C-alpha cells in the first residue's frame, strides 16, 4: 500500500519535472525509485495509487517504460497534497 508521503513525493517530482519548461516530461519507475529512495515495488504502488485517481496511464508500470506528464495530466495533479 502506498504511503501518503511517498505519493506526495512522487507528485512533487512530476510537477517539478513538468513545470521546468512546460514541455511533456517523461520519467520511469526507476526515476521515482532513485528520487524517493524507495523500492521498485513501492514506486509501482505509488504510481498505481496516483493513477487510480488521475486515470492517465494504462496498464502496469514496468521499470523501463516511460510515463509522460503533459498539460492535461499536470492539470489533474496540480492541487493534490499542496
């Protein structure tokens, strides 16, 4: 089960990555793992928790797959856990 602080950290990571230049921001599960210092399984749980509410990625989250944050995704995650 994803922890609140891990979800908040992942959302902060996504928001910061996207807002740097406004272009689409791509990241992988491995990026979340290294940024939050959590395990791959925890990172996948966090991304599943985010996805349950945001509904912007489909399927599983293999470590090598890139997940993209773009303007519509950013709008859905902007005000979470501010």
